[in-house]
C-alpha cells in the first residue's frame, strides 16, 4: 500500500501548490506535528516531562547572522521555524489554576512591530494557536514564570546544550530561556551526558558483566578528555576489590539521584520516531530527492572541460531553487580529479575541471527534508579505460549494497556487501594484494539514515519498512598512492537514496543515470545553458 501511495504522489511531485499570497502550501500539516507529539508522549516514562529548545541563531560576521535553520527535532514536533522558543511535553495531563487540563506548552517569540519591519512577520501566540494547533501557547518572556515545578517529576528529559548560543538584547532569547530552565531544574554545573550514561552503566553492573563494563569505561576515558579527571569512573576501571566496587556504585547512585535530569530517553524516543517515515514525510523527501536527481542530469548535459567546480555547483543549486527548494541539505561537494579524493571537499575552487572525473555530492532540502545524491562523471563526456574500470567496481558494489537493503537486515548489511565487491575489484586490478588493504581506498561507511537531517536520526538496529537510507560506496586513489600511477587522481562515489519496503528496496534517485553508458548518453544531450554566455570581466 505504501508503495502505491508513493507512486500516486509521484504524479504530483513537482506541482508546488500556491496560496493566494503566492507562497507554498505543501508543508507538513499541523495534524502531522500534533500526532508526532502524541507519539512522543506515549513513549515517555510515567511522571516525566520532555523539554525541547529551538536552534540557536549563529553569527556569520559582524552584524550578519547565518540564515536561520530550525532544530530538526523541534520542527518535527511543532512546525515552528523561528528561534527563541521552547516546547514542553508532559507524559500525563496537567491541570492549571483554572482547572483546565493540558499536556503540552509552546513558548514562542513575542510579536514585535519594529523587529518584524526588519526581519519579517513573527507567528506569535495567535499564530501558534491558529496555524500550529497549540492550545497552550505563550510568549517566551513568560517561560521564566512557567507554573510547573520540574522537581516534582521523576524525570526531566532534554537534549543537553551545545553552548553555541549568545546572550542577545531582550529577556526572552535562547540564552534567557536556557538560563530559566537551568534555574528551575537545579541543573548541575558539571552536567555531562556521557558521564550520566556511564554512571547509569556502573549502577546496573553485575558481577558477570563487571569486566566488560570496566573495559567499555576505559575506552571512554581514553577518548573523552573531559572524563579523565572523574575519580569514580577512573577508580571503577582500576578496581579489583568487591567492596571498592560496591562503594563506587553507591556513590554513583547518589549522584544520579541528586537530580531528575536525563538526556538519554529523549534521544532514544526521537531516534525511534524519526527512523521510519510517514506517508506525509515521504511526499516531501521524495520531492527533495527527485529535485536533486534532476540537478545531476542537467549538470551532465551542461558539463564541459572549461567549467569550474563552483560553476558546476551553481548549476545544481540553480535547479534546486527553480523547483522551490529552500536550501542545500549540506555544503555542496564538487571535486574534480584529485579533489574528489577529499571526502568532504567543499572549497570547490578549481577553475577548470579539464578531462578529469568530477565527483558531485549534493542534495536539495525541500521543506526541511534533504536528499543526498552523488554522481561521478567525466568532464569531457567519455570515461577513460582506467576511469571506467574503477567506476564499474563501485557500481557493482552499490548494486550489492542496495540488494542487501531489506527489512530485517542488520544496519551494516549494505556496507559489508559493498566492501566485499570493492576489495575483490581492487585485488583484480592489482591495486591491493589483501582484502584488509581495501580500507585505504574505501575509508568510509556505506549507509546512513536520511530525512530532516542528511545524517538522520535512527536506532541503527535491523532495517524497518518505510526507512530511507543512502547506499554510497566509493573508491578514492589520491596522487602518491602505493599503486600504479595510472590510477592516481581517480575518485568515484555513487550514492542513491533507498526506500526500504516490505517488497524490497526502492531507488528514489534512479532518474539520475548510474552506469557509464547511461551517463555518457546523458552527457551527449544539449543543455539549455549552452547558449547562456556572460560578458567577460577584467
């Protein structure tokens, strides 16, 4: 049934419905966000409360900020796109002083005519009620007087703060909202999410698993510098005596009971909910993916050796804007030749791509949902024999990875299938001698979840139906590699966005060609940009 719905919505996928004001109306609905909040509530422990904060505004330079982007979890649960906001969800109904029951509260930016003249209209309380469907909506400056005693709950679960927010003018910015929350919850000055997890691990340690827990803690202490000075963690790793271990467990329990704050449960809930997509989400995600695939096609038509990396990037992003995509889902990667060997290459400053392969990893973000599609093509329209040999190995590896992306398979299944093909292919070409050496030329994972984040939330458990992942094997042979020079500078990655269904995997980005033959045919087609010639500038 789900696939039938996708096919139906695909017929309408590029139809942007416009309201009388000329703005898109195909956003997620208030009912969607409300249902997601109900799903969170159903998963919360008894007598608990979840608190979500909007994303921080981030400064670009001087008095210019980066374009604001809402925290994906906050948007998922509210549809609210503005900064300086708080969402509170209760596991059970609460009763206010007027005897009215409620189970959620939203605090938003106050309407301000002066600020709105510069930066646009704010939703305000009435907008939050009318457009977002909240009964209990308040201005942010009222959060400091919230009529809730957080200490009465068994658990207050929240995402710990990134400390990248600034104190701006006014008394209801994110800085003030977080300050009020910390005061009301007795937030410890040394609160550390990882430390809380490890304390919980120690508390539940048994004689049977004590050695494994100590080994795990030892790895954390080696990796996290801020944990090395924690005496309880260090002593547990080194402890041999049962009484010493018992004393540590008692002290850890007291520390955990000193407050009711938690940052684990909220992550588990959101990972579970966002891992699988609803039908309403899939309409937007599928559109973002198809826009990105069209971008790849148009660049294939327009590509020529005299193009620069940034010009190629611009063509992709122009296509995104043409379809109404608000942003790119992540910084665009366009790497010609050896630049393609840099996995997250975003400088895109090579002035001519020449006869090299060009690796293009880009994705449109449409109404919050982001695609992630990679194609690697020859700038002159024709693969050399060496380029084709490497490309075909990656293609076969991707085919194996996609085939392994089925309901019930472990998350690592596509990666294992792809890695096996890559290793065998590199051995057959004499580039490596042992399977273990393949990691040198294929150093990254093969899959990640996709959705509101390009690396979306998920449980990393066995695959479930209606999950979207990427399958993206690659081979990268930088200049100076320990192999024949004829392979140097060849970088290939092929990435597609795969919907996992009960009937098998569906390639949502399949409209962008993947085989060498299909790419070369697409590159022969004329481009509308062929006649787009700008005047020369000195």
